[in-house]
C-alpha cells in the first residue's frame, strides 16, 4: 500500500483504489489526478464484489476518453483483463 493512502477495512483494499476506479468511470479528472498524486496505484484492481476491474477498464467501459488518456499517460497496463 502506498504511503498516505489509507486502507478501507471493509474490503481490505486501499481507499484510493475504489475511489480511482469510481472517478475514472465518471470521468472526474480532478479527483483522478488528486488520487494519483497521493500514490494511488494506476493498475490496482478491486475484487470484493466477485469480479476484478481497474480504473482503465472502467474509464474505457464508460467511454471516458480523457480519463483513459490520463491513465495511459500514468502507465496503466492496457493488457489487464476484466475478471
């Protein structure tokens, strides 16, 4: 876990993971940048709901092209598959 990124005890993942995924799906570039600035892992995935997803997958799924570009510019791995 990155320094400065608290954990969410309910699902045992960094809060920034869920927040980055949600912000990316919503195309909220300001929130995405703030989370990335504090160390959110661009390729982290969330699987507490029985499936895996990443910020890049959610941004792509929702057609948030600017969010996709931000994530790719930050080094997001486009080869990670939705599970």
